[in-house]
C-alpha cells in the first residue's frame, strides 16, 4: 500500500494563524474581524501580502486574463501587487462616481453598510480577474459579478483572501462564476473559527 503524502503550504498556514489571532469588533450587531489584509490595521506586513499574492498568482492562468479588477478598499493592495507581478492592467471598483462614459453603478449591501460601487474602463469581452479581501454576505461581490456579466465582460477568475460564513456559497448558487478563496472562516460570536 502506497504512502499518502500531505503537503502543508506554510503561506496558507501563515494566513490562517494571522486571522484566528485577529481582533474582533462589533459594528451594528455584526462581528467584524480586523486584519491587515482586510483593513490595513494592524499594520500590513510584506510577509502577509506576499503570501496572499503568491498563492493567488500561482493559481491564475495569466494568459487568459486581460484586466485585474480590485475592489475598494482592501482589494487594492493585493490587486496592485498582482498587476506589478503579472504586467496586466488594473482597474479599481470605486465607491466614488466619476461620470465617465460607460461607468456602471452597482448597489452593494454588506453586513454593516450600504452604498454604491462604480466600475469604469472594463470593455465588453474583457477577461477579468476579480480580487478582493473578504466575502461575508456576498452583498458586494454578487452585484459586481452580475454587472460584469451585463456589461458583457467575462469573469475569468475570482480570488478572495478570506471567505467568511455563507456569502460565497450564496454567490455560487446564483451563477457559474469561478470563485476561489484562500482561507475559509466563520464567526462564532466574537471567535474566529477556521473551516479548512
């Protein structure tokens, strides 16, 4: 009988360890973990950003990507790092309206806020890599994916650092987008629990 080997990726372990140690605050009755990759505080380290960047970059078929879409605010550092390493152009889904031709306004609603995200400069047919820090309820990512579909862009790949709760599963039930995450967690009160 052959010996089965299990390889532990220390970069994933670093992300897991960092998130379970993250402080938790409550916003309008909603438990919110505070992490450098999702909030920029406590301070961001090159080691954490490099781990997330490398894990995503190694799993993306870069020949099939035309543009990277980073979601404001904390999708920006990761998307910028991916832009620099891949040479692919980058646009940001912003919380500010510019009124440029072709701008797409998207209503988004998270567990603790409501607002709009604006997409600009994503052409029909463009093969898009969507990058963000956390999906909790899916209230931001789902409308963005739907808007990309309506604008005739192609969601070629989508990577989230932290998949929290059932939001990604709700999005998976709504469409056939390629959804990936690095670390899956759930909140049990003010405790962060790893799911993988």
